[in-house]
């Protein structure tokens, strides 16, 4: 009898580990990029990405597929962790001072990346947080409006309007918008 209980527990654990592995493999890079674009700091993005998946694993029983997708649920967790991160770091660190792109692999590419990101950051820093989030999720993460609506708790129509207005505002900086779409849409940071 005891061996049957142990076997069932082992099977359940393997199933949960397999689930977690599949979820992590499917979403880790996208969640990392989302967090990185909001923090511009590699170690912070790595830590918050880890916390996102740890929190998802710990709360796996709360995920309800009838309320949204796994992706939307993970983005909500990540977004909340970023907000919490800035709340706790508000008095200690300025968002503008945490550029950390250096790597031992290719210093020249890192310098070019940093210059481009500084240009992009100059444009995006003036946007309200929600508008920045929509740009990040729509342009860089290529998420559909429906999923963004689930993540942000807004209607698709209001997000489309906000996105449209934000893009119109950014058209004043056409060259940088091109850089944003081309550079960040086609390059990896991790």
C-alpha cells in the first residue's frame, strides 16, 4: 500500500516537473525580454524572470484557463513583480541609472546596443507606464491585443486606441521608432 502511494506521489511530481519544464521552455525568453525592456538591467531581469516562474509554480493551482492564457497569466505575474521591484527600489535606484549591457562576448556590439537603447530609452521614458507596456508587448513581444487586454485588465478597444495614440506620438521621432522596431524586434539580449 505504501509503495502505491509513493509511486503515485512520484508520478504526480514528475508530471508537475514536466509541466513546469514545458512552461518555462515555452515562455522564459519572452518573459525575460519583457522584464528586460522594463528594467534595462540584465541581472534584475534574470532575477525577476526566475521569481516569475517560481511564483507561477507555487501558484499553479490558481491558474484558470477559462480566464485567460498561460502566457497572459505569466505576463501578469511578471508585470506585478516589476511594479513591486520599483516600489521597493524607488528611493535607492533611478531607472535611468541602471544600464547594464556589458558582456565578455563582444564589447563592440554591447557598446552599439547601449547607444541604441539609450536613444530608445530617451523616447520611451516620456511615455506613461501603460503606454510603454503596450509598446513593449505589441511591438517587441508581438502579443495580440486580446492577450494584452487580459494582462493589463483593459478592453481590446481601449488598448487599440491607446496603442494608436502612442504610435502617433512616437511618429515625431520616426527614426527612433524605426530603430525600436528593427533593432529590438530582431536582436536578442540573452
